[in-house]
C-alpha cells in the first residue's frame, strides 16, 4: 500500500450549508478519530462502514466543537484503499474549519489537491482511466457528460483496453510461432486466422477512437 502519512480535507464545497464532510485517510485515521471524537461508541469499536453519533472535541482543551455523524471504513474496501474516516458536521464555515483543525492537530496533514484520488490510483483501487473519470464526473455540465464519465468510472473503458491488449498479445504470439516453426512439423496458426484477429483489433481501436471523440465533445 502506497502512503505518505494520514491526510485530511474538507470534501464538500466551501461555504455555508446544512452539512459538510471531512475525510481522513491513512493508517492513523482511526487513532486520530479516537482522539477527537466522543460518543457512546468509539470509532475503533464499530464495524466497517457503520455510522455513529457523537461530538468532535479539541484533544488539547477538551472543548466541544460540533455534533457529528462519523463513518468508519476499514482498508482495503475504501475509496483510497486505506483506513478512512468521514465526519459529517454542520455546514457552517466555523464548525467545518475547526473540525478540520483538530484533525490536523491530532496527527493528520492537509491533503494536497487530488491526493485522495491519487492514493486510490497508487493503491490499485482505480486505474488511470477511472481516476480521470472522477474529475470528469465532478466537472460534468450535461447529463450526457455525466453518463460518459460514469461509463468510464465503472471500468467499461478499461475492459475494452484490456481486451485490445489481449488481442495484440495473441496476434504477436501467433506471428512469432509462425516465424519460428514454419519449417517444422508443428501446427502453426493460419494466416487467415491471424488476419481475422488483426481485423478485430483494428475494429476495437476504431471504436475507442470514436468513443474518445464523443467524450471530448461531451466534456467540452
């Protein structure tokens, strides 16, 4: 697992709202949650993907900051592939900022822009096309653009690329076999079958090009 400390950030847009979400990710997520959360249940005692109610406190002064809902998610079944805690607090500017501050003071560091998705990619939770799709979903301006980004996030584009890779490996193997054993008493792939595979590969490439052009139009 690739990691550089435990990170925290506000996951919801800035400004005043009903609810804001702060995400913590990394090996010390649960330890940090234990330091700043007070409730009937402790973060380390509940099952993964469970929600508990309690209060965020300043670990230095024991000052109560906000009433929150806290979700614990254990690795590897999280967005980043790391232990993750999400805190849903009131969406005012002050409670959100104070909650983030105590996360930092308890041992987290501020996440860099896009670092949660970067960790998801490095930890194998997303491939490159899916990581790019996350940004496209956030930036989508139309229903069609959102639909295309979800298609990519769900791994359908990745499946086509893997299929293309398998075809190319198979073609290369057939050609090498034909060249190496052409004069020996060994059954080698017929030229017709190799040509058919090449034709199928070209079809896949053309389909990917068409989809890429459509995605570019929808994205812009």
